């Protein structure tokens, strides 16, 4: 009987070879997964550059998930989402994970600044181009009737908070009392303006809105025109933090009606390997890639600036 089974296996193997069929490999032969949760504005960089690069280098399947950094941090902290690496903008979301016992330290990998992006084909494009060239105050264009402005949710996304801070700084810098509320309405609840971060610039590209908040890095990645803001407004200069950026605050109401007062934070991207990572080895390799010369060249190509400051511990 044993000889017969051996003979049958040889016949089947020969038949497969002659037919050209490829045997199914066992599941363990598949490349391991590297799961990365990242600030939604980094989508183009992750999907087109960093993700493919680490997949080649570490022989992993890159699985990225982009969304508002605070929303991701809370999902990770509640163990409703698993990831090997978390990449946040501003220190705040990292602090959420540290309090949850999931992160010890996070390292800076890039930085950016706030800008006003606009549709190159929209009905107000000519006015925005004038503003970009410095021939017209940008906030006057945003105040024009019919201009549709988009931003993200300050409850879940640092960018949603940072555009509020930028507008509050603008009203001080240009001496325009009430400007932030005229441009944004209710900071936290304005359904006409607030959209999910991954879709914001896509809405701008499709013409659903005329202008939006944006990080310079993401706007350049999407090849959209933009209005650069002075360093006193764009939150890019750490030397402006004490005594200028930190003069502005606003409050939001969180879950359970808890009110939190928010303060500015530097626009630096931080990366950390989570303590419950399923693939910490590849996670560490991904952070080395982002910090190294190859990764930094990719950041630069997609409009990011070099990292600023030290590690968060």
C-alpha cells in the first residue's frame, strides 16, 4: 500500500509538471505584513514612494492606513486598530499613545508648514493667483461671496486644529479682529467646510471646493497651487513658538461633553514603533529608511522639509 501511495504521488507530480501548473505555496511562504498608520496628508508619499521602498528593502507587504492623526491614535490606544508603526504630525497624537502604554519614544522624520491651496480651474482662480503673487490679501479672497473653503475636523485631525491656529494668528498679524470666525465660522462644527482629511485635497482637485487648508508637503504632492503664508502664521518656525505662536488658543468639546483648550504645536512629523507591533523588526527598518538619505530624498521630492527638534520621550 505504501509503495502504491508513493507511486500515485510521483504520477501526480509528473502530471503537474507536464501541465505547467504551479503548486500552491504554504501560507507561511508569503511575505510578512508591515502595517503603518499615518497622518492622512502623507498618502501620496506613502503610497508612491516610502511604501514601495520598504516593501523592496525589507521584503514585506506594505499596508498603509491614512486618516486624521488624533483619530488613528485613539483607535490604536483603544486596541481597535493594530499597526507596527505610527507616523503623526505634531506631538499630540504621540502623547495619546504614550499614555496608553504603546509608545516610549518617537523620532522626527520631516516637517512642513500651513498653506492655503486653491483650485487652478475654479471660478476664483485668478484672484487666488493674485494673492499668491502678493498683489492681493489672501484673506480678502477667502471672504468673497461664493468662495467655498474646506478644512478638516479639529476634533480628530491636527491639520483641522492648525488651520484654526493659523487664522487666529492671521487676525493678530494683520490686525483684523474677528477674521478667524469670519473665515471659518464655528471652529468645531461647520458642516459646509469640514471634511475627512484624505478626501480634502481630492475635493479641491475635483472642483467641489475653491480653496482649502493644507500642509505644503501634501499640496505639493498633489501638484496643486497654493498661497504661502508668513512664518508668523504658518506654524513652521520653532523660534516663533514662545511669545508668538503660543499666544493663540481655542477650545473644543470632546466625547462626554469634556471641554479641552488647545495650544499650538510644531508642524513636525514623528514616527514610532508600537509596543504591540506584530512586525517590530520591519517597523524599525521603516523608521531607519525614513531617517536615512534615501527616505529624506523622498520626503524632499514630495514637498516636505527636513525634521526639526529632537525625539519625543
